[in-house]
């Protein structure tokens, strides 16, 4: 089992990332958020550091991206 991670999405705010994290975890995918504490401390640095990175194990990346694509069909801009 490889412990390599792949970033599958980036979010400006932690609330968005937490919702998607919960959805993916409900499907049995382990999700890791990076830079979420930094952005929660100071939301103005989100763009500067590239947002909150939602990462999954490389072997789960395809399944996670498929789930994200089904969610994005219903997203409003």
C-alpha cells in the first residue's frame, strides 16, 4: 500500500472543504486537508498559499474525482 497523496481539489474556505471531506469519507475514502488551520486563522492568506488542499491516497484518487464530478453538476457559481 502506497502512502502517496494526490491533491484532487482546492477550496478558498474550510467550510467548503469540510463538506466535501464528509461526503468522500461517507464513501470510505480517507481524506486529508492541508493548510486548513492556517486559513482558519487568517482567511485573507487563502489565495496567497493556494487555498485548502483536499488530498486523498493515490489509489483512491479516481474514485474521489468521480464523486466530486457528480457533486459539481449541482453546484451554483
